[in-house]
């Protein structure tokens, strides 16, 4: 039963990842593209955690934490670059 639920969840998050990629490519504004990139990071974290649950290993949870920290920093840096033109003041 849990395998079926994990398969459905992986498919749903994978579909969300593809839709966010479409928004990244077709987004009319820079803000839409930054938001799509952040959504893709969140979806990737979800996929990593779901794969960790499916395969029963703990290393995926640690890698999801590292990916979350890097995703947050990169989103902030990209938004700051778009708004101000530089990252470091």
C-alpha cells in the first residue's frame, strides 16, 4: 500500500517539476522565472525525500537539507542581482 502511495506521490511531484520547467522557459517576466526556479528547487527536495523513503536510506534526507540551504541562498542571490545589479554590497 505504501509503495503505491509513494509511486503516486513521485509521479505528482515529477509532473509539478515539469510544469515548473515550462513556466521557467515560457515565463514572460524575470520574476516569474525566479519563482519557477524556486518552485523547481522545492520540487527537487520533495523528490529527494520521496526517493529516500522508497529506498529506505537516511543519506537522502541529509542531501535534501544541503540542497534546501543551497536553493535558498541561490534564490536570494538571484533576486538581489535582479533588483540591484550586484550581489555583494
